[in-house]
C-alpha cells in the first residue's frame, strides 16, 4: 500500500470515528426515545465503518498511530466547533499543537 493511500485511509477512519462519536453525543440529548434510538443506530453504523476502515488494510497500525491521532484530534476539534459551537480554549490549542508535533515526529522518524 502506498503512503498516500495509507494517509487517506487514516484520514477517512479518523473522520468516521469523530463523526460517529458526534452522532452518538447528539443522540444522547434527544428527548424522544424513537429519535434517540434512530440516531444511536446511525452512530453505531458510522463507528462500525470506522472500525472496518482502520482494521482492513494490512499495515502496522502501531507505526501509523501517531498520524492517526493527529487526524482524529484535528477532526474532532473541527466537529466540536462546527456542530456543538464549542470554541477551543488556549490550553486545548497548545495541547493540540503538541499532539500535531508528536504525530509529525512519529510519522517522519525513520
């Protein structure tokens, strides 16, 4: 598998995981039991798609985990801001910068 394909799969997996988590969170705050169940089922399907996507390729996931964590963090923060109107604090941005730096070190270190 090419490095580009691996990065794209990791990006897709991180997007699915963060989106699935956001869907479940949204469902937790619905008052109708039917709506809550329907949203939970959608969230479960998205999280299953994440699990399938991240575990299907024959790769050393531990080696790529640093880059995956960077993608997940960035996408989760973007979704938090867009869907839940939660502005990241300076502490979150500083910690996120360390996550990104650490992921870059893991991804490029030979």
